[in-house]
């Protein structure tokens, strides 16, 4: 089966550069959908994206647009844009679905980074086994460059989160993006299964000030940036995450991460 990756993105630097060093080495094709989405359908609870975050052409303003223009000549990369707002993330996800079938499809949010050998192992298993339609994964969920959440079935690691792989036998389409659902894909390998295989990725969700500025507006997280800055200065760790991020449930603990996966802006 062909191996297909896709990413939807607005202002994805520097993560998109790192993904470029990984995804084309493992996948047959990578679809990158750039632009501004309306807060409708399954993201209807979000707010309109501020004009500070996109250009007059509805593209990124942090260098992502220029970077994608450099790599789009690669025959194995397709960059998809729209000269207006996307009608929700479902439209973004469906923008290439008529092009694919008989493939393994993986979604990569722009702040998600995988190890190449892990991806190869996941794809090899998926290509060799037919008794499932997709997989859910555990991630290392970062709330600072070297701060990591601890806990299961809570914020950052809910049991139904991080469905990132589907086996597309016939042409299909996305029903929703949150949660990610593709018509005809019903039987999923659980996080417990993939965790036992050590198929875990790094999710750098809260490592840059620019991410917090965006989340504060789009997700209506009032005071998110200042709360996050205070968290970065906390020395008494581990501690409860909702002491600083009040929208997080109180079972989540944050600890210092001293391993190789800590975020480095230069990678």
C-alpha cells in the first residue's frame, strides 16, 4: 500500500522544516494544506483567527508560505491553498481525499514530530496486517521546551485522542476533524497496543510564545501567554498544570523533562 502523509498548517515554523527532514524519507507523498480556516462545524466553538496571523492572500506570515514555495517543486509533495477562508478543517482534510485510495494515511499536526525508525515500524506493521482500520497513539505532550505532562486519560492524553493513522482501501472522505473520523474506518488499535510497541511521538503543543498567542485568541484561552510564561519559571516541580493553565483538568501533572526529546528551536 502507498504511504501518504498530510499536514494542515498556518504559521508552522520551525516545525514544518523539521517535518520536511522526516516525512519525505518515509512516505510516498505528502499533502500540505495551508491557510486560514473558519471556526465552523466541529471547531465551531473556536474564535475567528485574527488578521495578525495571516496575509491578504490567506496564507502564513511567519515564513511558512515562503518555505512551502521552495519545497513544492518536489514531485512527492503537494501544497494545497485556497484564495479565501477554508470552510472549516474538514474541508482542508478533504481537499486531497479524491486523490488517494489503497493506502496508509497518516496525519501530522504541524507541531508533532516523530522518530523516523518509529514511523517505519508503524508503517511496516500496518502494511502487513489487515485486521484494523486505524491506530491511536500516545504522545509526549510538551507544555514548555523542557516541560512534559504526566497522566493518562486526562488533558494531553485522553483515551480517544491522537488517532493518527487510517487504512484507506477505497476512496472516502472526512466526517469530522475533531474527533478525526473518516467514513468506513471503524476498527482501531488502541493506545495501549501502540504504547506497548513504543510507537510514541512528540507533541510540542506549548513550546513557543507564538503558539500561546494563537491559542489565546483561537481557543479563547484568556491570559494564556502570561500564564504559560509563569509556568516556565516554576522551580517546584512536579506540580499541577492547572495551577497555571486553568482550562486544563486538575489531574494533569507537569514535570521537568531532561531527555533528548526536549524542544530546541534550532533542532
